[in-house]
C-alpha cells in the first residue's frame, strides 16, 4: 500500500486556477466527498470505485482543488 505525501503532510499541494490565475485550495481526497461514510472506508477499496480507472494501478491519489476566487473545481492526481 502506497501513501499519499499530501494526505500525510509530507508535501504541500500548490496549484493555480486555469480560469482566473488565483491559488487553488486543496479540499482533500475526492473519495471523501462521495457520502457520509466514504472518508472512513479503506483507501485502496475506494480507489476501485471512485470513477478514475487507473488511480489504483498507477498509485495516484486524486485530490479535489477549489478556487476561492471564482469557484472553479479540478482534480489533481498525486503520485504516492
């Protein structure tokens, strides 16, 4: 099992909004927003059901980014 350096606080995720150029905020793993209990499920199990078919094989952690200025959302895959 690989670990995400952003989720575990080893690295900080920095990204720029493609719409307005502002700094985007990391909202955490995409899977944590699916339902009330998804944040408590095993990460590898959730990767098999998260809608990103290659993230488990490639050992990537999909993070939801949100722009506080314009509200733009995007997903960034972090190498584990």
